[in-house]
C-alpha cells in the first residue's frame, strides 16, 4: 500500500473549487479576484500551520495588487481578436443570407431565360415560314412577268407559259443574287436575305405595273378604233335602211352590197373587241 506524505494530504485539503470566468477582466477586476482567492485559501488552511510560519515567510507571500502590463496587453489583444472574429462571423452570416437571395434570383432568371428561349424559337419558326411563303409569292410574280414578256415578243400563249414555268426559278435566283450583292445591302447585319426579297418583290411590282400601263394604252386605242368604226357602221346602216324604203323592187347596186357587208364586219369587230376587253379586265 502506497503511503502519501503529509504534505500531499495537506495540499489535497487546501484545494479550492472555483468557477473559471473566460472573460478578460480589467486590471482592477483581476486584482480583486486574486485577493479573494488568497483570502479563501488562508481561511480554509489550519491555524497551526499559519502560526508556525516565520514572519519573513508571511511577508513574502503577500499577493500582488495588480497584474503585469504584459499580461494586460495580452488579454486585451485576445479581446480584440475575439471581437474581430465575432464581426467576421456576422459578416459571414449576412453574406450567406445574400447568397441565398442571389440563388433564388438566379433560379428565377434561369426560368425566365428558358421561357424567352422557347418564345424565340417559336418566332424564328414563324419568321422562316413567312419568308418561305414570301419567296413562293415572288416566284409566282416572276412567272407572270416572264409570261407577259414572252407574249410581247410574239410567242404564242402555250409557248409563253412553258418558258415562264421553266425559267421562273432561275430568274428569281439571279435577281436575288444581284440584290444581295448590291451597294444598298452591304450595311445589313443579319437579314440580308429578307432585304433581297423585298428588293426583288418591288422589282416585280414595277414590272407588272408596266405591263398594266401597256395594256391600258392598247385598250384605250382599241376603244377609239371601235368608236370610229361604230360611227361609220351606223351611217352605213342608216343609208341602207333609207334605200330600202323606196321598195324592194329597186335592184341593189354593188355599192349597196359593199356597204352592207362593211356594216356587218364592223358589228363583228365591235363584238370581238368587247370580248377582249372583258378578258383583259379579268386578268
């Protein structure tokens, strides 16, 4: 069995259980704490041991009145570090809150971007479909222009229709190429094809307008000729009617027969011109 020394036993009896304050006290508070600990230790120690101590030993064990300056600044530095850590923690919490808000906003923006992308694809599909329909319409106008050009050159109706159907696509591509490389399209950014289609469509409208003006002039000339021939026909008919009033017994001369035939010819020509006028107005 191990024996403990009286000194160890004495030390075990004089042990003081005190709560530890983790805060950093000021110099005055630290001095007060040291005095309290010293008084408690002397109050619990045996009286005989305190009396047996020599006078010189009692004077040397007097507690200090304050902590050292180095210890004070060390504690102050720890206090500053702790305050800085608290501020950093607050800033970190605030940054986390802002990050959560930013993540929510980012999710909303992603959803909005997806919606905008879907709408953009829809508008692109509609745009390309409209461009295709516009191209088909310009190709039909090109066929009409080629047909009219062939008719003006003296080709028959069937041959003119075949020429127009055969060369309409080639003529359209040539005009689009020329419109794309023209000077007024060099400043275009991303819609050169549409601009070229607009230029070619305007060209076709101008050509059709020219054909229309030509037909109007021809029709006006034909109407004047018909009016003149109609007036002559009325005179001839009135003359023949007046001659027939003398009786059927009068023989018809060659001049009378010629006038009657001329009047019939005028009436036939007038009917033919009227039919052509109706057909041209329908075109």
